[in-house]
C-alpha cells in the first residue's frame, strides 16, 4: 500500500537527502516539498497526504507551531538538528523523531513505522465502510438466541473459550470468540483495547494512563494496543 508524503524543511540539502533516501522505499511516494510551514498549510488545503517529514526550526512558523495549528494532521516524522525539541514532538503524538544528520538505516526504521500505521488506519477505514448499518446483533447464550441492541453494550470481556457481554442492566455469556464478536460489531463504534477487552467508544467515561473507565469498571489498555488506541482517540480530541 503506497504512502504519500510531503517534505517540509527550509534547507534544500535536507530535502534532497529525504528524497534520495525515499527512492529506496518503493511504497513511499514523495508528492511535494515546501520550504516553510506556511506553504505547507496551503499545500494541505489542496492535497491529501499520509505523512509529513517536518523540520522544526523554520522561519515564520516552527514545525511545532505548525503542528498545533492543524486539526487531524497526517502522520508526522520530525526532522531536526536540535534534540531538545524531542519531548514537544512526542507530546504531539508524532510517529518518530529523526535527529540530523541521520543515516538511511534510521530513516528506514522511521518510515516502516509510518507505513505500518498508515496501513492499519486505512484498513480500519475500509472495514468501517463495509460494516452493515444495523443497530442490533443476535448471538447464542444459555441455549437461547438473544437479540441485543448494540447501543446497550458497554464492553465485552474475553474469558478463554467464551465471552461476557456487559450492558447497564445485565451480562450475557456466549461461546463466541473475541475475533468473531468483533467482526460483527460496527468498527466505528467499538475498539479493541486489550486482547481481553472490546469497548463501546461512546460509553467511555474517561481514560487515565493505561486505564479506560466505563460505568463502574476499570479496563486495562494492552501494551500492543496502546499506540493505535491513542491515535484512534485523537480523532475525537477537542483541541
């Protein structure tokens, strides 16, 4: 899957290095370059891109200031000669931070992270488009076929060979797998935060560290799910 990238850097040499390195990564396509953040803002208004290689120290508007001005930014890889800005970048959920001058090996590592994340995001979007817009599901429980309104589901817990579905008034046990139940739920309303937990996003009360609070329950966010979940939640973050 191709990933379209924009280079934003006021140094021609730095832009050329990224363009040359990119030629060795077939799925990475450089679709534009800008020598300042103001030009980049105009470019984004007219083009759809997946990734920005963003310098920090630039005239008129720094890379960090640029990031804070745009809503729903694409994936970002920061490039700079100054390591003191690293913390600012990670607070803004950038994919990676490259300290100039960086070798191809380090550039490749950052790009592979971005490509993987871009693939996950696009796959999730395609899955959402395919999900039928039903507001209920049927499943087997206690020798009966239960009809359950999707809006009533708080979260689902995986317990070995069966699952437990939690609603505000009762719990249901079914021998479905986590993979199967997740496949029949609308992916724009439910998110898997742990190998043992699927949550209804609109039922989340708060997120504190690695804990999601729903009703009176505290559910852990798994290490392998944390980064993707943070990026997903960022789509709804009011800033």
